[in-house]
């Protein structure tokens, strides 16, 4: 299914969003769902557009949210300098296979999402918020899940799409939806890489040319881990760490093999599917990446 080229509705307030969602669709209903949502913080790139294209195949109407959520930034993180370019984002979202006149871009200010200021009641990520990304960024997943739940309430989608690059976030959102009985289907979409193997991220814009070259070490480490999968968990982790060091990526937060369903570390004798996840700083920019591996199988 494709959307006719046209301009989506831009909503900045709750009332504008509600009016846009209530407007009748001009196209014939052919997709499996009536409405899909793709949540972003803007500074869009090809990875975000792949989410929108995937949503286009699943739903008759697509809502893209653009909101830099202050709750998920910790002390000393880059909220103030996070890239913002609404005009550029809107231009990227319009075109064949992307957004058309039946679709909606919801780009609220913080006081629209949090009209009473920082919310007193928030979603807790529980144990999922205490490991890996959650341990390094305390409170991050509580902020993510709180805004995701609010945006699900505001946009009322049948299906919500999230990128697999933020693998722990995807696990946390799925668990929240299950535990809180949120009536939405969560779909994970494969991450997109640039020609040099670097996973697309808005934070890549912070990298200098030399740092960009070294950032390739993350995807090289993942490939090394995949190639060592037949040797078990120890071989995978050793190969990934050695590849990072060889690429000059030495400020490493973690290299881990985790269960794809709960993001808990897999046991040493694990055989079967796992996620090889890693996080490291290249210069002052913190990057994450991951890939699926099958442990105990052929390399």
C-alpha cells in the first residue's frame, strides 16, 4: 500500500491532534490496521523513514510524533543541544510511500504533553530499568515509558512501530504494553545502517570525521561476534571486545549477550537466539548497537 503524495496534517496541540484523527480518510481502506504510530524525537534520518514506510504497509493512517522528551534525559545529558529541525523533518516525511494528506504529524511542545509540568505519577520500568542502558542512565526508561504511554493514549493507534536499534527500549515497551493491558500491537523494525556499517542515529551528527571512522568499530565488533557464535557465549564476547579495541573504541560501557524477551544476560551455556548488545563512547558521543546471534550453531 502506498500513500498519494500530499501534505500531512501538522498538529501542535491536543485539540488539533484530536481533530486530525477524527477526520475521515480520503483513501480506500486496504491495510490491516486503521492507525499506526511512529514515535520519534525528530532529527529524522533514513532509519526513521524506514519505520514510516513499514507503518504505511500496515495501516490506513500513520501518525508520526516528533517530541524531544525531557523526562528521558538525565543530568549532564544533551537535552539542550539535541538536534531539532521540524521544517526539515516535515520535508523528509512527505513523499511516495511516506506520509500523505490522510496522515498526521504531532509535534507538541513539552507543556502540551505535560500540561501540569513534570508528572508526579510515572511509569516504572522496574528491573528492566536497572540494567545496561538503565544502569548507565538512571531513570531513562521510566521517562521513555511514561511518554510512550501518554502518546499511545493521545494518538490511539492499533499498532506502534519501534526500531530494533534501541533493543532494550523495545523490550521495555513490549513489557509495559503486556503488563498494563494497553490495546496496541508493538512491531519491531530492523535497524538501518549507513554504507560504512554505522547504525543510523541522530547522534551521529556529533561525530567528527575521525570519530565517524572509529565508530565503524561497533558494527565490526558485532560482525566479529556473529562469526564466533559457534563457539558459545565466551567466544562471542571475546571476539566483539577485541574488535572494538582493534578499531580504537576503548571507552566501552558494556558488551553483553542478552535474552531477546527480557534483556537478561544469557547463561554461559546458552544455545539458541540471543542479542549481542554493546554501548561505547566515540569521542564525547555515546553510541549503541546490537545484532541477533544464534549461539551454539554454525559460525
